[in-house]
């Protein structure tokens, strides 16, 4: 994600393509959300912009929502992370796990993915590793539909924080 910060007025003035490039990383691996929201400009303020972005995801098809959830990496995984995900997981302490903690996260990620068919998503910037581990246990008891809803709400929290990083 661009580290350049923009005013709402500047975002409103960007070309459709540039708006999608700047705001696309707000939703992990899903630039289509920003591209769709661009058509709703001008945005009056941060909250209106955030709501438009989240509403694009909310109103998308169930298949597209699952693609959005599946675009997120496993927590404390060793796969390549976007710069945003790396910073977010680091803020939760997931970059400094012991070998035992890494195994515990691997096991929980695998259990969760086997149960629901998508990765466990939580706003790491708002949690630390112990809270994340507790959330795994709690959320593994959910139905698949409930967990899709919870995952999307966590994605919206992540998006709000990422958008704050680019909007002045």
C-alpha cells in the first residue's frame, strides 16, 4: 500500500484507475472493491468512503465474499505476506513466536481451514497473540455462515485501519 497519504478531496480527484491503485490494498488481494467504489465518488468524508468500500464487499455475491476471505494469509504462517499483513501481524507479536507457539498457530490455522474452507481472519492490529488464540477456540464453535459473517466484520476492521493509513 502506498505510504503517501491523501485527503478525501485528492482521492475524489484521482482517475478511476489511480483511485483503485491507491485504495485497492485496503482489502487484501481484492482491488475490485476499490474499483467498484470509485464509481460512487465524490465521497464527503472518511466515513462515507469507508462505508462505500465495505458496502461493495457486503453486496457482492457469496462467491466473491469467499474470495475476499480466502485472499487473507494464515496467521503466523510462513507464506509470503503483503507489506500490510506483515506489519499487522508484527503488531500482534506474531513475528516473534516461540517454536511451540508457531506449532500451536499452525495447528489452529489448519483446524480452522479444515472446518470452514477458508483462513482464520482477525484484525491483528487490534489483538495480541493470546487474544487471537482465544478467538480461534471461540470461533471454531461457530456455524460456517456465522463464521463468514464474523470474518467479513474482521475484514472491515482491517480495512478501516488500512484506510486510516492512507487518508489524512
